[in-house]
């Protein structure tokens, strides 16, 4: 089944769930944001460059659609973005995204499906912030390759179905799949990245310690294929996880795993090697009356557009505080350290950090004005490869009234322990 067929199937399912709104609780939340920004080193060029001291305008529109029944919840979010930087004609002007999450709960089982489609400039993918996506908080891990390229397009389709069956009051059995296909396109010249496909399957056993906490242990296997036939990587692993929910406002997840990667490089000569590595992640969140925060820190082994996988150490922090009824402060931080996996990998090693600070003032119930500051820094392996960027921005927009997304009320609510 090719990517176009799977994409159409995902869209068809999203439309079917949205069409069921006549028999369900239906909410929508439109959001429009207009922003003007100034960057002193847009491309993070080492030592700076006259071409990187640029200003630009960004229009971002999305529409959250939420359909809930007593046993199911579905969230769909189409999003389109237009960006105009007069001094940087190489930047892709239009970006598009579609995200969805569907959950269905039966008497003993829970079905989850996450789907994602995107068309994005590679620069924006490689310099993403530390925000946690409200539709899929477990997504948005590391950058794709660590190499900042302006004007090259990255297209991705991913889908993650998971089913869990509660065999007894305390024990559960689950299985999940993940499929990702990534393609690159350059407006001028040849793309610098390698198209790839990645698939992972996992199975696990869960043991509920009490109504609010659970332990899981499982096995998984994955395969990475570079579309130019330069490299294949087969991986197997074992993991154990623990999740605890004091309430819907407070939770923590811990997972540790051991992974073995069999790397086969075909070009320029046939080389085989095996690496064995440990990894894991700790994540937590807390919602107070006027304050919310979420963080995660861990190590994973991720597919990249450099023709292989990378070892990724990643930290993300998101903090938001309502200073008054109208004024909100938001701070987001991200740090990642990326190293090519194995001696035959051609990946780009780098450290990258980004911090975003912003204020939002409600003019009316839905309209707002705001502004803020962003700082980005990266250090690539090798001499004279360090660059940073300071960005100032002001924004104005409309945001529909928020709601709790995809909340089903049926039985079988789990603790949310993630797989590697």
C-alpha cells in the first residue's frame, strides 16, 4: 500500500468521524495568528551573514474539530501557514499540516489511532521549539537530521494505531504499530537529504498496581530503509515502563529500554555492523489553577534524512502562567544533542537549543495581541560551526474558546505509558 493510498484512507476515516457529529458532542475551535518578526541570523550561519538579518510576516490558521461520544473521542486539526520573508525568496511560502487522534473504548478494550500529514520547509523542522502538541503530546521529538537547509521541502506521513485488551481487572495485553514515510524536495537543484521509510511494531503486557498506576513490559522491532538503497537498519528492543496519574491534572511516565541495531550499508561498499544501546525517557505534567507545566527528558534512536539513524538526547520544557484575567506568560525551552549511530553513519552531529518567551493580552474574549523573544543556538561537529539567532516578534490573532479535546467517558482509561 503506497503513501497516497494510506493518506486517503486516513482522511476518509477523519471525515467519517466528523460526520458522526449529529449523534455526538461536537466542538470546534478556530485559531488565526498574524505575526511580524525580525531575525538577526535567520539561517544560524556561523559568524553571521548579511542575508540572514531579515524580517518577515507569518500567517498561521488552524481549526480544531472535536467529536465525543460516551465511548469515543476524535480530534481533527487541519492547519495552513503562509510565510513571507522579502529578503529570503528561497524559503517555502506555504506549509500545510493535518493531525488527528481517535480513541474508542469498549468494555475491555481501548483503541488509539494517531495520524499526521505535513508539508514543511526543512528549516522550520530543524529549528522547532519545545512545545508539546495538545493533539499528540508524545510526538514532536527530535529534529529530522540536524542540518539546517533553507528552501528544501520535507513531506511526512505517519500513522500510529494501538490496541489494548484488559484481560483481567489488573492485567492487560497490547500491541501497536508505527509507520513513517518521509520525502524531500528542493525547489532548485538536488535535495540534500535521503528519502526514507520507517516501521515499528511492539507488543506488551501491563499490570495495574492500583487504580492510578501501571507497569508495562514489552518487546519491539523496527526497520529503517533509505529509499536510495544506501542503507538498511533492523532493530529489536525490550522495554519496561511505569505510569502514574494522581489525577487528570498531574501525571508522570518513566520508560527504560535496551535496543540492538543491525546496520547494513550498501554504498559505497557493503559494510555490516551491530550496535547495542540503552535509552529511556522521563516525562511529567502538572496543571494548577493559573499555571501549567510539562517536561520530558530522555535518549532515543531516531530515523533521519541523512541515510541512517541517530542517537538523540532531548530535553523539553513548557511553562504557562496566567498573570491576570487578560495577560498570560508562556515560556518554552528545548535542548537536543544528536550523534550518528554507528561508525558507518553519515549523520550530522550537532547540539541545538531554543528558548521562546512570550506574552499574550486578551483584547476581548477571543481577540488578542502579543509579542515575545526567541533565541536559537546550534553547534555542529567541526571547526567554526557555531551559530545563533535572536528573534523579536509581535502578533495579533483570534482564538475560539478552548475545550477538553477527545475526552471519552467509557471504561478502560489507561495510565498512558509510552513505548520507546
